[in-house]
C-alpha cells in the first residue's frame, strides 16, 4: 500500500490535483501524516475549468491552499462510512454535505466516480468536479 501522494503519483487521471497539492505546499502532510480522506477531482474535472482560471490558481498558493484543504477531511472515511453521515468537516473547517442513494454518493452534489482507494495514511475518493469552498470567490473578472 502507498501513501496518498504516492497513490496520486501512480494514478493516470489525478495528476492535475497532485500538481495543485504540490503548489499549495500540502505534499509533506499528505505523504507523512494522516489519516485523511481526500476527495480528488479527476483530470477530466479540471479540464472543464478555463485555462485562465487554472493559471490564476497556480499563481496563488495561498488561495490554492484554501481550495485544496476543502478537499481533505482529517479522518478515514470509506464509502460505507460516508453512507451513514450527512456532513463531514474539511481541513478548511467548513462542512462538506454528503448524500447517499442507490445511484451512489455525492459530496456537495458532486458524484464520487471511484471510491475507496486505500492508502497507508488514509483513503482517496475520485470525484467528478472540483469542490469550491463557500468562502472563495469564483466569479472570473
């Protein structure tokens, strides 16, 4: 089994999230500490974000740290665990709303597309789009 970072490094479709984690300075935490549950937007999810917006985020490590922290929960939550909760607290300190149905699990209405990638220091769930913290302004200028 590998750490969260090693799992992201070995994945074919999670490289954008890994790149943003590195820029935000969260790599040591997600490599060595834990347990964490990480909701990881796929590369396809990031492909729907404009190049200008992605460039802007890559230039602002502080804002990126806030956004990336919103995707991390300081606890180990399997898909089975997520089915029995209504919300979880992100590392940012704000809640993520969890919904479960026979069609699957959503986080803030974003579907989990691949669940339960177990790591030595937590678990990753791939999601269909990036999560936007309630405190972040997302309107492009």
